[in-house]
C-alpha cells in the first residue's frame, strides 16, 4: 500500500492512544474539582518534554513512571508484539502474553504490571484461562449475572483497526470482537470494540470527514452485533442506553467520575465526543484531550481510546509535539509501530520477527523471580508511604500557616 497519508494516520492512531493514556494518568480517579485543585486550571498546559508537568503527588500516581503510559498501552503493546511474532491476530497467543503480563509485567521494557483491572485479573488468573481464554471470560461473565461491562478490552483495541486497514469493515468488526472476547464477553464490550476498531480503520483510510459518517459506521456496527452475537446476548443490548452514551452531546452528560467510571459505554461515549469535536474543528487533539482528562474518572483509559480516534484523524505529524516527543520509551514504541505497519502491508520494508527478541514472551530479557518481584513491590510501597508522609506534612504546614495568619489578623483587629 505505502500511502503516506494512511501510514501517518495509522501511526497517529497508535501514538495518539499511548499519549492519551500518558496524559490521562495525571487525573485518573480524580473528580473534576480535584483535578482542578491539583493542576490549578481547567485547561492546564500539560507537557511531557522535560522539565515535564509533575504528576500530582498522591498514593496512586506515585507508583507510576513520569511521562509514561499505564497498563492500557502495555496491553496494546502485548497485542502488537503477538502480531509481530505470528503475523496474524491470535487470541490464544495474546491471552498467553496477557497471562504473563499479570505476573511479570511488560518484560521487554522492564515495566511492572501496574493498574490491573478487576475483570481482567479475575479472568486471567482462572486455572482454565490459557487453555480456553474466551470460554473462561464467558463463564466469568455468566457467574456475575451478565452485568459487568468494563472498558478493559476497549482500551487495547487500536491495533486491530490498524492491522485491518487492508481488510473489510465487517472483517474488522469480527477481528475486534474475537480479540476482545479473551477477557470481556458482554455484548456492550463487543459492540464498543467493533465501533472503535472500525473507526480507526476508516479514519486511517480517509473515509470519514463528517459526523454523519461516524454515525453511519456506528449504526452498521450495531446491526452487525445484532446479527452475529448469540441471540440471548444481543437481546441484552439496551438501545436507549447505548444512544445516550454514543451520541452524548457533552462530557458532563456522561458523568465520567462516579462509581461506574470504568463502564465501557462511558469510555466509548467520551472518545466519540472527542472525535466529533475535532472533526467539526471545535477542538484540537490537545484541547479535546485536556478537556476530557480534566473530568477525571478513568481518565487514562478514556484518553487512550479518544487518542486513538483523534490520532487516526489528525495523523502522527500533527500530534502535540510536547507530548509526542516527550513520552517515555517513544523511540522504542515508534519502532514497533513502524514494524507493525510493515507487517500489515502499510509500508515498504522488511521485518524479521524471528530476530526481534522483543517479541519473545519474556521480551528477550528473561523472567524475574518471585523474590525480585516482591523486592520491587516493596519499593512501590515505600514510595507510597513517602508520598503519604509528604502530603501529610504539607497539609499540616498549610494549617499552621492559616492559623498564624488568623492570629495575626485577630491581633491587628484588637489593636
């Protein structure tokens, strides 16, 4: 194919997703007012280029590397490495890598398994998982009353859209649902990954220029899921609930920070809102992403999915340089993105997966021992305790300063 515009958009989708993840960690699990208090503005000037914007110091963010993505992009990379190794999308191989990640992390970059979701953890650690990933995920969903629909499969689906650029839309729907099913069986998850993967594909191909075309693709995905999912699963899809999220007119309407912040439709709706804003020139990648993450909630995952769609629309060249060029591991990631595009037939070149040790299950670095893992976990605990101590000392100092100021004003008033 070797079309420069398609290639730039494909790289934009994958880089945009990682950037959304990296920016989202600034406010993950915060409310909007907590995000405002932490960063001092409703539209802070985040930058990943050193000296980068510092993460707010709390017991959640102190566990993560600065300028880096979270588990969302780790899982995306697992899918990319699996594809590079086998030259096909393999649910079984991806599941094996996911199982390894849960205990070892991303060995190729020596990253610990930070941010493991409840659903993914419960499914992946089941004894039957590596033998029957999709069956295990389905059983877990059944045992939980067929009610859980978190965003864990949606956050990692971007590579499917890029890999399927030379394929048809329905082949993309099918591949996305098949890869998502290794952890998430709910039809809402299936519908969401089908929509986002197909949108990434269509945006890269330049097939979408208007919001109406986005809506048409969404409706084709809805019809596809209704036709192809087991009837008892498709019957669980609530059309009104889907419409309320997919076509939300504001981020406020999605209520991104509540007890259900990890719900797949919230993430889908936020990503679609961002795409429409950029498509209609009401926002840029940067301004839409900043607005999104400042609503808090599951901000890294919301950012990852929104970043994929906006990046596929804008292209890698037009991503914010102060984010793209400052992201940790950016050059390594760029090489893997380019290799994936080569294997997918989007660019000229030769890629030899057998000689690329990065694609091995242990990343070519070997697995770490249980003792070493415990040592690293202790290091994280120490950082969390130090963070808590620093925050407590700052709070005490603030109270003392306020008390002193109040006493001084009282003295002046009395004189």
